[in-house]
């Protein structure tokens, strides 16, 4: 079997979902790191400790929300471009050959 064309929106939706999941993983990791930094600044006795702690906690939660959305949008746009380029290239080169049983 040879894949001669792909549905551009289908590729875009799959890539958007995959990138959103990747963004969730990355967002949680970076968010936790920022939150830990906020807690660490709370432990110091400086005047700006409370402000630093609040910023760290707020930015940590923000990363957990923003990163999946950002990565999902980038994946969707990348999927649109990739699907369209695949269809263009497969027209010249014949597509991807796969074996199925």
C-alpha cells in the first residue's frame, strides 16, 4: 500500500493533540520548578520574599495552563503545513510505501 495523500486537517488535529500533551508534560515540569523556587524564596527572610513567592507560585500555575495551549496551537499549525507539504511532495515522489497484513 502507498499513502498518496493525507487529510491535512486530520494531520493537524493529531499533531495539535500530541503537541498539547507534550506541552502539558513540559508545563507541569517547569511549573513545579517555578513553584519550588517560590517556596524557596519564602524561606528567606528578605523583604521581597512574599512577593517572590507569589510570583513563583503564580508563574508556575501559569506555565501549567499556558504551555499545553501554546504547544497545541503550534502543533496544529505545524500539522497544517506538514500535511500540505506531504501532499505536494507525494505528488512528485509517489508517497510512502507501507506493508500491512
